[in-house]
C-alpha cells in the first residue's frame, strides 16, 4: 500500500462513514464549485497537472471511497497531480471538510454537539463585540446545560457570560450574575464534580468488565470502591434523565461483577424503562437503547427468563421501523449482530432446527458485517458458531471459527470464553487425530492457563488425559478416565452451597456443555459390567 500516515487516517475516516453521512457530505459539497486559483493552475501546469482542475477534494473523496486499500500514487494519477505538496493540501482539506460535515450532520441529534456549537458561536460574537446576539446564544446553551443537569456545562456558560458582561461593561448585569453565582456556587461545583466522577466510574467499570481477573492489581480494590460509591448507592439527581441512565446502567454492571444477578437484572430493567419513559432520548441516542435492550436480554438469560430475552432481541430488530431514527443504516449491523448473538444464550430452550437456523443467520451476518463489528462481538459470535459446530461434531468447521479467537493478540477479553474456545479447539484437533499439533500445543496451553490465573483442575486433568491418549496412539478414553473427567465437570446440585471453584466449573459448563462431548465419547467405549 502506497500511503502516508495522514493518508491512512483519511482512508479510515472515509470508510467509517455510513451511506447517509456520505450523502450529506456530497450535498454540502457539490462538484464544480469553482476553479483553482491562477497560482494553483500555474503550479499544476509546471508540474504536469490539469489546468482546468476543479474541486479536487471531492474527486479524491470518490477515489478513496472506491479503494479497498489506499494507494496515493494511483490517486495522484487519477487526479492528474504531480506535485506531492499540492496533493497533501488536498488531503488535509478533505479531512477537515469531512469532520465539519460529520459535526454538522450530528448537530441536531446530539445535545453535546449543539451545546458546544452554541458556545463556539457565542465566543466568536463576544470577540467581535456583538454582545446582544452572543447573549441569546448563551441563553440557549444555558437551557441545554440545565436540561442535561450538567454542572460542568453550566460553569462554561457562566464564565462566558461573565466575560460578555465584563467586556460590555454591563455593571448591573455583572452584579446580578455575581450574586446569583454565590447562591448557586456549591451546587454548580458539586454537580460538575459528580459528572466528572461519574465518567471515571464508567471508565473503571468498563476496565473491570473487560479485564475480569480478581487477581489483577486494582481489580478487587476498584470493584469494592464502586460497590460502595455514593453516586451508585443512591440516585442523587432523579430529575436529570441522563444522570439516571448512568446510575442504573453502572449499578447493573457492578452488581453483575459482584455476582448478584437479581440486582443486575433490576437495575438493567430500570435503565431500559428510563429510556422507554423518554422517547426523545431513544431518538437522540438509539444505539444506547439497543444496548439497554441487550443488557436486559443478557441479565434475563442469567435469571433463566429466556422468554424475556427473545422479546428484547425481537424489539431490537423492530423498534427502528416504528420510530424516526436518523442514520439507521449505521445501526442496522449493530442491531443484527447483537440481537442474534444474544439469542445464543437461549440455546437450552431451542430445538435443533432453531439452533441450526440461528447459526446460519449468525454466519451470514458475520461475513456481511465483520468490518463493522467490535472485537468483543467478534469473539462472542465466533464462540457461538464454533460451539454449534463442535456440538454437531463438525470438527473442521469448529476449528475454522475458533482459530482466530485462539490466535488473536489480545487474549484478555472475556476470559471464560477464551478458555472455552481453547478447550473446544483442543478437543476438535484431538477428534481429527492431529496428534503432532497437540503434542506441542498442550504444554503451551497449560502454561497459558496458569499465566492467566486459570487453575481449574478439570481442564488440567483433561489435558493430561489427552496427552496420555496421544502417547498411546488411542482415539478414545477408557470408561474410568471419562467418568473421572465427568466428575471434574459435574454440575453442582441445585440449592447446594457452592465454592468459588465449583461456580467456575458450572459457568464453564454453561458456556461449553462439555457433558455433550463426554456422552459422544462414552458411546464409543464399552462400560465395565
């Protein structure tokens, strides 16, 4: 690929845009808007360029959009430009024009974008001593800040308003604002601090979820801190919808990490209902509503409520047809991936035909949407598809889907799925008789388990038995070995107090259903009389 660093960034930005975003850009920047300056035409002529070159940045946009991989040399030839410096100017201009177009596109649907747009305009007017129109813009910004209940935004408006009054020497207005500030000071500062703290809570909670490892430094400390945090223990600003959404969503996440499924479900449901009570928030942030439905679906599945899971995934696929959702083309892949992937949790109540249909849908969606999928969802979908083929003894297919997860660089995402993928990957190779591969792979896998803090004796026992079977040139275990293996993975009795290790085994069983594989193997072995 012939490209520079800025060229790569431009390529990534263009290919991240949705069809509606691209259409908005083209409508705002139609072709043939004017000729190049005489100096540029002269440069083009001296460097072999096109004298009548017009609107080159739009042409570059069309070229980059059609390329699967950026090739700047080819782009320069298509644009008939020999001067590399001029080409760089066109690239930079296009990049800035795209950002401005995206900002303009989302201004109406994003309260944050509206707020900072008003602030920027007000600052320009104040600098030009146009104080009256600046005051009107600041009043609008103040209303937006009040709607969000955001103390930080309120402080931004207040500082600009004081600047406007000072520059205009409006002494009466300054006196009024200063007196009002004294009355509001503590609340403004506290709300601002709470919003900042809330964002830090969100970041810590996300880190805890993505790096779920109690032995990792800070993990237990931060989990306990969030479990006792005042902003999560009590809803401090019930009149502020955005703060309420944060409160319930983060409480659900933390309770999930604490192993409290009922509290997790209750908070997830409250988060979803807050959206349903504020339809304008759904229209403003539809992707968050999708996430809210997905969170309820996931927590409902952990409670064994598969009917609610399926109701949520169905709603995810249908709600955009009922509401006037802007930019839905960018949301369609997210909805399809998440709604179908979440239905993997309903496997226990699905028939073989339903499982096959879901797997076919997921494979088609994955191939179509892979470029738009976050790595986390790629892992979830690949694990689900690989598990389906493993259950159905399609060992080659299982390896095809599980391999990329096993060999990815970041193996910390979803630790239990990482374990499950590696277990199925190992057993599939065993079933295919790939003994030479397994001889070198098993020791590495055992080391990987211990490096990642996974001390499940059941897994280690399995790997030991596989190595013995390979050494004995045997394609099956004895009944005693299989019974011992089954005992290591036995599901705890319902209602019985379980240890942390038994809970780990139980959770892995739910992901993998190893008993299914054991049953397959037992059929090939004569049991002792």
